[in-house]
């Protein structure tokens, strides 16, 4: 008897990813002179461009220092080296797992909780605090860039409304994260809703054990958030690291322009960078769509189409492909260390 074949059901995120890649290729073929793009890329100053990779490493280092500082405020001991390693692993999942922009935070929480006996609620409070810093900086940068564009240029109404819509949705998302983080009743309501949905689809599942563990974790999470709020001076250091790291991350695009010998204004880079960055929050930031949005937006802002595509490709080579290579190595190394640690713990328990 032949096994029944499973029907093919395309995933929505996968469809969006493929559609984005096809759209970008369509744009390259029909709206851009590919030969001119190749000529522009061939003129890249590799010495200048190499600083883009260095800047991205410094951005990752600052991101790790933000997390390390927040963990320190919660009396969680972790070495800077381990925070740096887990941050790279988080960047890998952030780039490869289609989700709503939280896979890096989830992976870092999971790794550190497995690596130590620290409550996951405390770790979760640190990564959520860091996420709030990142979202706030993105909104400020997008607002500043949009404001400068409207003052300096006669920007089309439709494009202005679209950027304003992205800004509004980003602000709304930040408000929701703030509210859920600071209101225990809100997280408890969300937990109850999630359990009801799970029980509806899995009638045989008993949620009591899961609910008790989740409530204990949320209690620890909110207590840690309150602890961070009670020490505002202790937040100065991680906020400073976050601002510096954001500057290094944005500088990758500036360096791409510099490597091509093309001038660019700050407002253009801020708007394009933050617009493409928000794609990550909807889980479609892997390949295709970000390049398309970056290229088209730069073109609409007065950048030559071949230069716009070249900058998009050079930027994504750093913040996607370089990130994937390094973060995959970090993931493998972390896996080896955890396996070794588990073996040592098992040996010690048996002896």
C-alpha cells in the first residue's frame, strides 16, 4: 500500500520571499541597465568598502555590550565574549527564520538559559529592553530622515504617505511592546488567549503544567522589568552602546556610497535604511524584497538607478551575506560548546 502523498500547501512567508526575489529580478531586467550596474560595481574602491565589514562587526560588538550591560543590571553574570557569541547566533536566526522580528531575542534567551541556571524571565527582560532601544532608535532615525526630506525636497505626496504609514506602524508596534512589557495583566491576557487557541486546535492537550511554568516566567520577567525601571542611571551605559551601534550599522550604507565615489545626504540614508530595516519586523527581510525597496527608494530620492542597485547589493553583501557566514560559524561553535558542556554535566552526575 502506497503512503498517502501530502498535499502541497505553500507557506505565506515563503511566497512573499519568492515574490520579492522575482520582483527584484524583474526590476533589474526591465528598469535598470545591468551592464551599467556591472560597470559601477567594478569601480568599487575595495579598501574603502572593507571598512563596511569592520563597521558591521563593531555594530555587533555594541549590540552585545548593550545586552551584557542590561544583564549586569539584573545581576546576571555573563562574559562579554559569550554575549558577543550569542549575539552573532541571534543575528543568524534573525536573518533566516521568518517571523515578526523576535527570533534573535528568543534564540539568545534560549541559549543563555540552557547555558546557565538563570531564569528565562530575567533573560527575557534584558532582550526585550534591548529591543525597545533598537525600535526607538529606528523610529527616531526614520522621523528625522522624513522631516529632513520634507524640508529639503519637494517630495511626492504618495511616497510621503507611505513612509508616514511605515512610521506610524512602527510607533504603534513600539507602544504595544511597551504596554505588554510594563503591564502584567496584558501579558496574562495574551497567555490565556494563546492557551485557549491551543486547546481549541489540540483538544487532548492539558495546559495546566505549561500555564504554571509560563506564569512563573512572566512573573520573573515583569519583576526584572521593574528592576530595570528602578535604576534609570544604570540604563545610560546600554543606551549609549545602542546609539553607537546604530551609527555603525547605518554607516555600512554610507561606506557603500563612499566606495563607489558617490555623494549622499544623511536624510536619504536614514530613510532608506530604516525603511528596509522595518521589513525585518514582518519576517520578509531575507533576500529580494529588501534589495528592491532599497533600490527603488534610492532611485525615487534622486540617486541614479545603477548606483542605487549597486549600493543595495554592496550593503546587503555586508548586512546579510557576511552576517550569515559569520553567524553560522558562531552557531556551530555554540552548538559544540553546549554539547561538550552537557557531556561534562552528565559525566559529573554519573560519577
